[in-house]
């Protein structure tokens, strides 16, 4: 076997001889786990070594996976001094997955194969609709169009992951509240999308998806305890602890938008005046800069940071105040979570390296010990990449169940 390949030796399962059917299902599960983890073609001999199963068992299982379409037979590979071995590969297009990142103004969609590799991608204005159900049905229509573009048959769409900008009850697949989406309280997002798309849907908070995306493909690779701080229309944090998302008892972990920024705000209308989002979000920053005037943030933010660098006093004060507030919030997250990395993302950081430097400076003055504070490597696409990871994981689980059931029926 070649060095550096993903195939790894696994010990044989210790299973009693009383249940042959159970043993066959375990063997199939092991085989599927190895097959789906392979980034490159493999041989039957490599599968034998990786699974610890006998040659006849591997031969039978491989034949079933080829008939099922999960494995593609590539024919004879190059000779290594003897008989040319048969090569095969995981058929990543046996099924498809999709991601939805629903935002207050724009919604991002993607279709991918079972490795999570994107096949088609689109950004659309978030549909204006009289209610959440109507909005989600229009998003589903757009996703069906993207499936056609990717040449992915709808009946082979195995799973969709949908991100929402609010508190999500992952178990029920509902959005408890999304302050920046009008009328979004206790919305059964999973139920609506599953009915519209005819497949399994996983619903997750968008910033949670962002930290998963950065951990998978971006700046947080190799950091199993980290946080993603998002600052845009809203503010939030996605927290990964020992490689797992931390959602909290009420699914509100990371809702730092409501973080109180000083005791002076306790006796007032805290929700509209004293929380982090109302003091440091895009709306607050636009109020400090007269050039905003309801324009696209991408335009006026660039002008603001350019003016600040050029020495404009008002611009400098606006940037410094925002950086100070965000830096304090980041330092507070560090004190509670003790991550190895903080990733900054969202519209506010899209083109704002000077702001990142200011935030980093505040954090280093407050936080104990050294910690890296970096910009997102995936930018606005981070939640979408996290969604594709979640959808791929869900789809592979469903594929394992489907193949196992077809094997049981064949036996």
C-alpha cells in the first residue's frame, strides 16, 4: 500500500458467532466507512488490509457496493510486478447534498457531491415574502434550479443543511427567534423545507455553521477548541469545544449580541441600547459615519476605513470605538471558552484589516496568555461550507442505512 494514503489498518470486530446477520451488517458498516474516507482510487488488497476482513468477505461486500452504485469499478490498475490489480473508487456522485445560508438580505445556495465538493453555487436576494413559509418555499424553488444547473437529479438529493441567523433548536429543526428576519419566531424551518424539497433537512445557526466551515476548510483547521465571531447586520459567535459544537441548554450559546457592555445600561432599555449588537453592529457604526446614508455596507465601510487611515478624526473615532467594544467582547469569550484561536468574520471584517489589528490590540491588552485572532479565510462563504459539511455527514449516514437495508433484503 502506498505511503500517505487515507486507508488505515483497523482491528477486526470482536463479535459472537450467534448472529451472522449482525456480523454482516457490522462488516458492511466498516467497509463503507473505509470506502467513503478514500480521496483516491484503491484496490481490493488495500481494503482487506484496512478493514482486517477476509478476502472472500471483502469480495462479497465490494460486489454489493458496486451493484448499489456506491463504488465505481475502474478496471485493472498498473502492475506492481505481478497480476494487475483491480482498481475502484468511491462514487461521490452517487448522491448529492445542498447547503442554504439564509441571511437578512442575501441567501447563499450550493450543491455538492458526497465528498462535499461544490458543483454549483449561487447568491440570491433573500426573497421578500408575507411569512417565513412563503420565503422558504421561494428559497427551495431557487435550490431546485441550482440542482438542475449542477445536473443533480432531485431524487438523488440525500440531505440539505440550512443555516438561519438566530437561535435554532437543532432537535426540532425550528428557529426559536431570528431578530433580523421579520416574523421569525418559532418557525418550523426543517418541516417547511423537507416538505418543499422531499429530502432530509438539518437546520443550524448560521454562525455555528461558519465555525464548522472554518474548522473544515478555513482558518481554524487544526484548532478543535476555537470560536468564530461574526459582526454584520447581527452579531454572534460559533463555539467549537474539543471538536464539537457547543449549543447550550437553551440553544443560545454564542448569542453574544445580547452581551451587556456596561453597568450603566442595566437601568435603561437594555435590549435596544446597551447590548453589544446595538453598540457595535453595522447599524451602530453607520450612525457614527455620515457617509453611510443607507448605502451598501461594502461601499461605505471601504470609505470609512480609508478615511480613518487618512487621519479623518470622526472616522478614526468611529473605528476605534467599534474595535474597542468588539475587542472587549472577544476577550470575554476567550475568558469563558479558553480557545486556541478566534476567527473574525462578517461584513464588518470583509475588507477591514486595520479594524482587525485594533481588535487584536484590545484583546491582547485584556486576555491572559497569547491567542491568535485572525480573519476568516472563507469570508462570506464560511456558513455555506459548514452547511455542506453538515449535509455531507447527514447524507453519508443515510447512505449507510440505505445500503445496509438493501444488503439485508438481498440476504
